[in-house]
């Protein structure tokens, strides 16, 4: 049969019977291979292939877990333990595990879990009560084991515990003749007496919008006698006086007359705050037990100069630390569940606990380890930790924990950033938490999608981010393209170098930019200081406007080369004769640019803007890594919110609703842009 009229090459290629046959055979072959390959791999296990188990840990823990893995492999020949390195922030690792388990993926046999994940992850885990003898469980700290129980089953075996503590510079307090503080008022007084900012700050803690902020707030709240959520009655105590006092204390730490914390504290996670203290630049630090070992290492400016206390308290409250800690669960999708259980058994044995806690300074989960001479020699403050543990405040074990925590994080962070008063922020947090945990609870979003103010805020944030990034990228991109269009020596090399940022993975560059904008150690402040442009360090990621500016700058750095590339291609398409004719006609350089180059470039610029608008509107990784949507949700984009709803709150309907509605708007704008541009394109 003749090819239909007007059928081009592509039409003939697809329609030709020979090609159809070829495609069919190739398709069948591929399909057979795809189905047979895994079967064959399963059916014929190679005698050399070891039985493997794998799990994800925070990056800084990889080495120690690999060592434990090697010990396990030596004791169990024919096995292999794969330790996968994940991000340091708790929430980010939670999201990685969630995404994998939600997909029914078998990449992780073990789930290395925070105390707060049990209820949410239970659906994907193997119940473990029958796998461990009661004597084995009784040897572990009871509160840590309790955190692994949910719905009558045990899903998580604790391998290390954590409790929030207050580190202090014993040397400074002693030489000033000041006793260690007992109350919040003492802490403020001593910190103010000893601090000399920005060289030495009074008190550093974790103020970034993430799980660590909840831990800090919770122990201050307990210090004022308040509660967050009662896990039995679901009563919410966030709008009570004690909660407002607790938040006011944290706010006063950072702003106003009595400030004892750096403004940038609201962008610190564990490690940023630890580094400042370990550098000898803070009198007090709220953190976890792991800091002790690192700060005592040879060369540390605070080695031998520090002490540790339970968190201080206020009127009507008690000294307490938030209960943290990590445990192992076994994935339902694991192909080696028995081996995974054996591995856990190894980790909670005394040798396993020594291997895990000796060098890291982690608090063990095994009670016996607290009196073990080998561990005591490495961590002499273990008995203090055990005492602090006795009065630790636990976070509620509820399936909706991630959402409850995010509500608290967002509103506390908003109050710290000055976006709302402590009363207003906590009032709103209490209302949202009550809706979440109310009578028709069930993990749903606390708001109906169409009344979702967080959605509207995310649309606004995304619009600001997209508008600002595109405006800057277009101006810079055109300027760079004009420069690169000129002939000069080494032009090829310069073009290649200019493109480099574009080639870097966004998450990697976002991590680097996060440190560049760190208020105490970042290059940005160092440069500003050297140039005499800033007297005080700028707390870039701590206020909504500067956090957004930091995001835009990082994005502009990465994506301007893309705009430049497209505009350069457009420039190369402009016939030289046209420019030459204009020059002969007496048009100056600026006139030639405005009247000839720019109109002819318009389609390229518009194409670049369109591509970038689509990309920027979908911005996720850069925000996720640099600000996590904070402070106070002020940089949360539509994609980030959709992701949180889907993967963190496990509310797919809401996630999809956000994604669809959030993207309708830019789709309409893009359609409008194309429509407006069409007549121009036709003309040009
Ligand atoms: C520590 C704690 C964990 C807590 C986290 C917050 O890793 O062990 O329980 O959730 O810090 O950042």
C-alpha cells in the first residue's frame, strides 16, 4: 500500500510492515528478558553470592556501622551487610525510607528508625515480639523498648538511646566564679555575663525548622510545666500559658535586650550548633550525647573544659531532656528477614554496643553497657546520662506524628522568625493539631484542601521564587551570552566553565550553598565582612526575606548558564549581514542591539524563560536541602508541600490535590505567554 499523502519520513518508518515486525520481535524479546531475568537470578543462587542485608544511616555514622557489619560478617560467614549513607537530618532520612517502603521496594532489609517513627512505619515492618526472648528485651532500657511498641506489637528494637542535654564551658564558669545554672533565668544571666558576641555566644541550640526544633521546644516546654499532646487522651496543651512562656523564652534568646543566641540559630541543626560550641564560640549548647566524644577529641579547643547538665527549668516545671534514640526494624519486603533479626541481636549484644557507642559517644540501649568499664573509660558521663534518662520527656507515639511535628515546627519557627507572636503561633498550632487528632482523626490533613492556607502560602512562595529567579537569570543570561558571543582567546574554555554550575546535581550544590550562607562559618558573610559591607554576620537562612534571597541566588548561580546557552544559540542564528547593513546605515552599537538583536533574540529569550519558569515552579531539591521550607514555612514551595503531604503525612489524595492545583496556574500562565508570543514568532 502506498504511503498516505503527506506522510513524512517518520510516518513511513513506523508504518512500514517490516519495521512493525522488527519492533514486535524486539519488544517480545525485551519483555521476555525483563520477566525471565529476575526469575533466573532467584532460581539459581550462586554458591559464592553472600546473603545480603542493607540499611540506610546518617552519613557521619557510616564508618562505625560498616565496622559493625564487618564484625557480623566475620561471625556469620556467607553474609554481607551493606550500609547506605543518607543525609544527616532525621526528617530527610525518614522521607527516603518512606519513599522506598511506600513503593514496596526491597532495597532496605532493616529500617534504622528514630523513636518517633514506629507508629507510621508499623504497616511496613515485621512484628518482632516473637523473635526476641523476654530476657533479651528486659536487658534494654524500658523507655527505649516502649518507643518501639505500637498496636500491641513490637516493631523496633532500640540500639542506642538519646536524651537532650545542656553542655557548658566549665572553665569559663569556674573562672568567673559562677555556679552551673538550674533555671532558665540562671542560664540567661550566666550566658549574658560571659558572652562577647559574635566571638563568643551565650547559648546555642537547634532552631531550624525540622524535628530537632521540636525536641528543643519540648524540653523547654517541660521546663515550664507544659505538655504538647497527651498520647492517651490526645489533649493538646499548646495554647496554654506554659507553652507560650516556653516559646517566649526561646524567642528572647535570639532577639531583644536579653539575646544570648546568634540570630542564625534559627537555621542550625545539630551539627551547626555543635561546631560553634566545639570551636569555643559558645558558653552553653543544647544537644545530644554524641557531642561529648567529638568535643573531647585531641585538638578540640574545648577538650577538658566542658561539663554536662540536664536542661534547666522555669517556674512550675522540671529539668528534663527529650527522649531520642535509634532502633532497628525489619522491612516486610526484605528477602532476608531472619538474617536481619540476627544482625539486630548482634548490635544489642555487649560487643555490638561497645562497637556502636565507644567512638561515637552514643548512649547505649543495653542497661549493662552503662556500667561497662570499657565504655565508661571512653564516655565517663554515661552514669549522668542514665540519670537524665530517668526523667526524659517522650514524644507521642501516634501514626500522625510526622504531621503533628510539622505543625509544631512550622509555627514555632514562624514565631522565632518574628512572623507571628508566640500566642498567635501556638494558638494556630493548637487548632491544627486538634483538627488532626480530633474525633475524625485518621492521618488526614487538618484542613480541607480548598481552605488550605498553607497551600496558598506555598503558591505565593513559589511565585516569588520563580519571578525573582527568572528576572535575574534572564538579565544575566543575556549579558553572558553577549560576552561569550564575542571572539576572544580561550573562548571555548570559558564557555565550558560557564556551563559547569548547570551540570552539577542540584542537591549537591544546594548543600554547598547551605554552608556558604551559614552565618558563622559561611563564605558569604566572610566576604561581606572582608569587603566591609557588613558589620555583623547576616543570618541568611533565619529570616523569610533573606532565606528566599539565598535560595534565589543559589538558583541563579546554577541556572543562568542554561539561559545563556539558549540565548547564545539565538545570537548565532542572527545573520551577520543584517548587523553589518545596520552598521553601514549608521546605527550605533546600542541602537543595533535594541532595534535588531533584541527583537531577533526575543523567541530564544522567551523559550529560555518558558523552560526556566516550568523548572523553577517545580523547585524542590534546592529548597528541601537549603531551608526545608523554613523559617516558618516561608520558603515552602508547591512541590515541597505536595511531597510532604504525600510522603511524610501519607495523605496521597491531598498530595495529588496540591500538585494538580499548584501546577494548573503556571500551565495557564505558560499558555498565555505562548499565545502572546506567537504573532511575534510568526513575524520574526
Ligand atoms: C537525634 C535523636 C532523635 C531526634 C533527632 C532530631 O537523632 O536521637 O530522636 O528525633 O535527633 O534531630
